[in-house]
């Protein structure tokens, strides 16, 4: 498993993952993002904030497939989305650890009913910094 900076040709993949019904249901923003909205965000700097997760897949031995993405906003807020086939095998945890290696402090904003994300951030050393209206904010500082 590895992460790499997103490339221009990753735009459609990232939008497709983000718009999956289960991803939207777990997101703070549950509406389906249009291609135009996504293109505007992607071209205005969204691509530079995004890392594509790649992992071995069972198509052919040695094949590497996109397995999701991690986004870090300019404010250090992390979002992560993992493809269904790559869930439950440590891909999200390793991707988040790789992102942590490139940052000094990060935060995450998670719906209180999103158990997988809550577990992930706690396992990677994030601590709750605030709760309000069904939303939990986590923070992480290198060295804590």
C-alpha cells in the first residue's frame, strides 16, 4: 500500500469514490457533487490537497489499483475515503500514517455515527478536541 500525490487524470476517480452512496452517507456533506462542482474545486487547488491510495488488488498478481484517497485541506483537516474492496485490511490506517509523516499537526471532523472513522483516528493517535451537534473534532500533533 502506498499513497501518491493526485494527478490530473485522477479527478474522475476521486469524484466517483466521493459520490458513492455509502461515502456520502458518512460525510459531513451528503449531497452528490456535480462534475462541474468537482472540476472547479479540483482546478482551484483540490488536486494539490489530495493523495491517491494505491494497493495490491486481485486482478492480476502484482497489479496496483486505486484504493481511495486522503485529502488534507490547507488548514490541515484530513478526509479519507477507501474503496469497498480495500476496507477492513488496514489500508486507511496505513494511508493516514503516511500522511501524518508529512505533517506536524492535523485535525479531522467526523460525524458521531461514523464508527469506522472514529476508530481510525483514535488508532492513529488523534484525540477528541470538541463535540457539538453530532459532530466530533479530533486533533493530532506530532510528538503527542
